[in-house]
C-alpha cells in the first residue's frame, strides 16, 4: 500500500514540477520564452518522427546487417 501511495505522490506532484522546472531552466539557458521552447520541442519531435518513418527505415540496423551479409556472401 505504501509503495502505491509513494508512486502516486511522485507521479502526481513531482513529475509535473520537474518537467516545468526543466523547461524553465532550458528556456533561461537559451534565452528564449517558455512557449517558444514548447513549440520548438513539438517541431523537433515532428521532424524526428518524419525522418524515422522516411529515411530512417532504410537505415534500420537489421536491414543494414542483412544487406552487408548479402554483399559479403556475393563476394565469395
């Protein structure tokens, strides 16, 4: 029971505060307003997802490993 209460306390109170504090510190270090930091973060996440679904799929380690093995077998 106590671990569940501790988890809920951390999840409900500490995590939102830590996120807001980290955003505030990042905004101060970059000398930018906080809403601009939020919107820039959203833009970066969208670009990373677009990259992963586009070019990133062809750079998948398993696919690259298969290609290298196929080329290595073809040389022998």
